[in-house]
């Protein structure tokens, strides 16, 4: 185990890709505490921080053969934990909105529930933000999400490379996530 401690992140990553469990253990040992502290500082919930960390390292091991780092290991892990935190926060927000809408349903006598109203408002906001996307990105995103075409099908239909389709969809999702972070005024 001592030999693994002296390896660089790149060496550990390469060893992880071929299924070296000791390399995985060293990566975990190296980054577990820092990532936990970061997650806890954002969430203020020990169990949620532990769960997110476990999900991240489980996914890292389960996808080791396809593991590709575009920057460095620490940057990748930090970004992955940040994305999981944002996803959890968004999920909790949606859950909270759903519970509130269920509570309000009984309070509305006109049959047009608060839930339906919020759903319609959210759909309108989402459509408006999709319409603001750059034209090609919007076209790719709509084919992916509304027409439910695969990246390969979109690539063939539009005559663009499949990695370009994937990048356009991912970029659209990033933009929409930022735009759709609702504050108290929405």
C-alpha cells in the first residue's frame, strides 16, 4: 500500500482503469476527507454528504474502464461532487414544491389546483429558457429531449458528429440548470 501513496494521480488513474483495487483505495484515501468536507459545507447534512460521496466513489469504480479525465483527478472529483450536490439540492427543491402543492390542493375550491398552476408556470419558464438557447444547440436539445432521439439519430439527421451532439446537449443542460435556479421571487 505504501508504494501507491507515492504514485501521482495520473498513475493511479491509469491503474484504476485496468481494475487495480489498491489504486482505487489510494484515490479514495487521498480525496475522501476533502470531498466530504466540501459536500458537508454545502449541504450541512452529514448523512447526505456521506451518501453523495459513496455514490461518487461507487460510480468511479463501476465506470473505471470508461473513466476519462479531461483535466486532473482532483478537478474531476471536485466537479463530480459539486454536480451531485446541485442535483440533490434541485431534487429537494422539487420535493418541497411538490409537498406544498399537495397541501394547497385541498385549499383550492375552483378545481384548478395550485399544483397545476405551478406546473404550467414552470413549463412556461422552461420553454422560454430553451427558446433563448443558441439556434443549433436548441435544435439538438429539442430533438434529444422532446423527440427523444438518440445522439446517433440526431447526428444522422443533422449531419453533425455524434460527439458534437453530445456536447450540445450537455451544454444546453448546463445553461438551463444555471438559468432555472429559482429564487424566492419566482
